[in-house]
C-alpha cells in the first residue's frame, strides 16, 4: 500500500496529514513542533528591495528563499537553499513512513496562491528530490477552507493568512461542494518575524545601543527570541515587564528592566498591518465583490492572533471571523489528493538525490563561455501542464454552466500563470547570459522577465544586477555615455544602491573630463588657425 499525504510547508513549522479510507487526519513529523532555524541576513543595499525592518539584519526563513540561488550557513557549513528545503522534505518522508507504516508515494503540497512560478517549481522539485514519486501543488487558501472539521458548503470566504514569514490573502468561493480562488495577493517577506523586528527596534531604542553591525551580529537572535516572547505576552496582556541582560547580549552593561505596552507594539506595526488591510480590500474588489458579499473571514497562522489584526479586520469587514486549525491546510491538501484520479498522478522523472546530511554542497562547476549552464531550478515537467489544463477545464465547465464571468476569471488566471512561466524562462536565460559576461543580451531578457513577472523580487534584483554589470563593462571600455544610460536605468530600480551611486559619480566625472579635453583641444586649434 502507499499513502497520499498533504504537506503544509510553513515558514516556522511543517504540518502533515494522510488520507486513509477516504478520511484525512493529521500526523506529526519532526518539524511539526520544532521550529525551523532562522536565517540571519545582513541588509544588502546593492540588492535593494525595501523592508519593514530598519535594522541592519533581516530574519528570514527557508520558504521565503524558495527559488533563489543563495547559499545559507548551517551547522555543517554553507549549503544551497534548494538542498536545505530538500533535506526538510526528506525528513518528512522518513517520518511519514515511520508514522504510517507504509511508503509515501503521493504528496499534495500547499503553496500560497500569489507565489511566483519560480518558487512553486522549487518547492515541487525539492519534494521530488526527497524521494516522493508523484507531487501535486494545491492552493493554501483552498486547503484552509476545505480542510476544517466542518468545511464551508457555500459562500465567499476571505482567507487572511499570516505566519512567521509570509502574508497571503485570498477570496475563496464555494459552490455545490467545489471551491475555487477568485483572487489572491501577498508578500513573501512580511509576517510575524517583521513584528519581532519592530519590537527589537523598540528595545534597542530604549537601550540606546550603538547600531554598528559588529555590535549587533552576535545578539540579534537572542533579541529576536526575547521579542517573540514579548509579542506573545502582549497578545494576552496590555503590557509586558521584563529584564534585558546587556552583558549576555553585548558583553558589557549589566541588566536593565523594561516595560513595553500593547499600545507601543501596535504603534510600531501599524504601518505593516495597514498594508495587509489594503491588500485584503484589493483582493475583494478584484474578485468582483463588495465587503458585504463576504460570508466570513478565515484567520490562518499564529501571527493573526495579534489583537490589532483581529480588530482591524472586524472594522474593515463586518462578517464573522473564524480561526483555522493548525493542521487544516495539510488536511485540505490530503483531501484534495483523494479527489484526484490515478491518471492525474503522473509520475515525474527521477531527479538527483540531495547530498547526504552533513555534507557540504559541491561547488558549481567551472564553465566556459558558450557552454550550456545547468539550470538552478529544473523545469517542473508536468506541473505546468497540470495547472494550465486544470484551469482551462474549469473555465470550460463554468462556460458550459452559463457562468461566463467566472469562466473569464478562470481563464485569466491561466493567462497569468503563463505570464509567470515566461517570466521564469526569461529570468533563467538572462542569468545564464550574465554568467557568460553577455551583459547587454542579459539585460534584454531580464527586462522581459520583469515585464512578465512584475511581482517577482528575484527577477527585479537580477535585472538590477545585470544593468549594474553592463554599466561596469561599458565604463571599463570607456564608453561613458552608454554606461551612464545603463546605470541610470539601474538607479530607477533601486535609487539608493551605493554601488550604482558610486559608479554613476565616476561616470559623470569621466564625461566632464572628456568634455573638458574636447573644449581645450578645440580652443587650441582655433588659436593655431588664428
């Protein structure tokens, strides 16, 4: 026998459920209660991307880095994001086999509806590399709505989800037992960790600690643990009183007592909460609904327990609020697996297994110009066709029932996915040309990537980097006018990039010097003729 499992790959924890005899139930894995490690990033202004945290660090999670080519530091040394995520899935597969007494042959992975295709492909490929023969993707919002003990039978639900690192909001419509997402939006870098960052900022302001990078690097994770504890307390009480051990944090200073009120906390995160409310109103309007057309608001994720979120949603949408269970998304994904016919479970070609736990990743092979680059994110074989065909079939069924507006929306969603696929391909091709030093050609393709996937920050950053590299190459070739055009385009993407600003200043200096030389030469010739 083989099991169909549903997996909710979260930023902090991973939930799993299994479908047995038509019934889905949650089962534990090693990542159910044990939080995944936090990745501490120093802010890189050359990659500029705006953040709600004004500290010189970001708190990041593996799920947020899906689809990136970054390496992260682990206990056994650096490893790629793809290998780290694959290792998590491998552990889930091992735990599933142990808990269920049978191999895991099929898995339905829940993924936020707004995720770019590059991240979706990376999530699916990680599960394949971990040894799951057949993998399907499923919208997290649908899982939350259909995975509860009493799934909604009809109506419109606003799904407001905020976990440790990601915010997502969707409108889900249920009719005749079937559910579909009408609209979705979100932010890959906004969640409970941003709330913790805001509290760390409040604590540091009151401690009057120097903000130098070297002074904070060893203390940030401990400060985050403290902030998370304070945040949890403020969700239950109006204020929290606690002690800060400066010696433990900064190796000097003794101890300080501090009181932070709920009002202090809410003032620090008010801007972030307002952004999420704006997104929620936007998806309701995009779905063609008015706030009064909603039947309920479904709260998903631990960060939605912050009182200001519940209060703000109640003010914006005068409908009942329902809280999803911790395992509802995983249960909903497992139930979806049971609805699929055997023909839908097309087995994927085997992919290379991840390195053994504890081994360092192999360095990328040296490449010569003109050689074909290995793709960092392999194409997700049948996944794209599965999603596209499902959307087309849904549109056709809605059309046959006479629901033309719904059919149009379903087909528009397919077109959006096609656009994201094109963006992914343009991005992969552009980055390959950048590695070969063909910066001009890379810029053309990466500009297309941004055009087709405007919400994909990885595409934005790759395009900015390619423009910077092109400007540097032109500067070194003393083609200063062309270099200035390229660097100005880069600055339009990230006006605060220090590297671009320095290069722009050097280019302007060379242009002024060239003009001065031309003016002197012209003046000398005129004097000689006279």
